[in-house]
């Protein structure tokens, strides 16, 4: 079936029946939650398998009618027409099934930590970083996600040297994970008096938000500093007496939160630290599993230029998939960002499907 062993599909259907029966018996709450999650993953897949099998049976019956010498001319022609439609439906269902069977990223359905930092370009880079953060903020609003700023460091022109935020919602990481990398801007800076176009950059990092059960941090591995005015961590520390700085001693990772109450800052800083450590572990596993990570769109490495925003020409170009949109304003407003993200996800799935086909053939 589309190169997918029938035995594998049958095992999935059998497991779907078993999970359904166990849920009906009313297991303990902890078991019920796990079974419910498994059933929600299996159910759409099995629905596709059943629909594909039904369509294949209908096509087989029509093939018999179309090839039967006893069939009247008009009936045979009608059968052939319907058969063409069914074969197209079968192709579509087989493609959907392949995509549903692709390996899932366990973090895809969860929330994320967004980090935007000014790169090369001085004040102009900070202004561009602020533009990027506003783009993601507007996109989050359009998706109905909640965005909560954890820390922010501004320059005198209203640009952002660094901004870190938590974005909560279903499927946030799946939609934003390909945004990690270097974003480049080409435009005339507000500080430029000669009208020359400058090139600046900002880095974006999107980390899966780790829950307590994803990554446990031992108390003896961290140092917590409660900072007063004049402490490290950006200009916002100067506006509050509740800033929190957490240092993870084994790795040296330092997180500062200086936006809310001391209690909130401690929670938010731990949230960011846990997510960074969780992502480090995920990256380590991924590097060990794949020698070149060819099945991923980009590596997320900060040195990799992934996208250029050209203001004079009003275009945005994603260099990983050679896609250019002449919709700069709409992209920065968040409304056209889905066009880039959807194309990246499609390209990623295409690479995964090719790898799946190679494994099946070998």
C-alpha cells in the first residue's frame, strides 16, 4: 500500500482496537490519560487507512465492470470515468497516510520560548530585532496564542538588543521551529543621512517549552541571585528591584528575568532555563541519531542565514527553499508569515517522505 507494508498498517489498526477497548473499561486516571493521547494519535491515521481500503475495494469493483466484455458501452464508459476519479482519490489518501506515518517531534504540539537578538549592524540591527519580535507577536495574536515577555533590553531608539518571550498555545513549536537562524535585513536605516542601503542581521532562536517532567533541574545545580537597581541583565533591571538571575552551574547558562514580581521572575527564569537545557539534550540526541540531519530544514545554527528582508524591493526571501514573496509588509504584519512557514513544513515533509521511501526500498 503505497510502499508501506500492509502488516505495519494492520498492526496499527489492531492497536487502535485494543486502545479503544481499554478506554471503554475505565482504567485508572494515569493510564487513561496515556491511552487517550495514544488514541488521539491513532484515530486519524486509522480513519485514513479505512478510507483507503474502502476506496480500493470500490476501484477493484469498477475495474471488473470496465473490463467485462458483457458490460454495455455506456456502463463501461461510466465505470472508467469513476475509476479515474477513484484512482486520484487513492493517490491522495496514500500521500496523506505517508505524511501521518512520518516521525513526530514530541515537542511539536507544545508551547515555545522565543529569543530574538540583535546581530551585526549596531542600532539598526536592534531596530530590526524589534521588527521581528513584533512580527511574531502579531502572528501569535492571529493564531490565538498567548505571548508573555520574560526579559527585554532596549536601545535608545526603541530597538531591542535582546528580547525573550514565552508563547503558549497548541502547536506553537511546530509552527515556529523553522524560524531559528540568522535573519538579514536590507534597508536604509533611520540613522543614515546619505540614503545608502545597509545590511544588518538579527538571530532568532525557538526552543520547545519544557515541562517539569521533560527536564528536571536539581537545586544544587543552580545559583539564584536577586538583583537590585544597577544589576546585570539589561536596562529593565534599572527599573525594578525584583530581577532574578539564575545560573546553571554545570553548563554556565545564565538566565535573567526582570519584568514582573520576584515570584513571577523566578518562575519565568526557571521556565527559560529548563527549555534551554531541554533543547540541548534534544540536540545532542538528534546529532547522535543523524550524521548530517539532511531530513531537516536548516540546522537552526545561529551562523546560518535563513532569510532576507529587502525593503527597497518589498520582498522576503527564504534561502533554504529558494522562496521569495513580494509581500514584505504582510509578512512583517504576521498575516503572510504562514505562506513561508507552510512552504518550509511542506519541504521538510518532502525530505522525510523521500527518506522513508529510501528505507522501504532498501
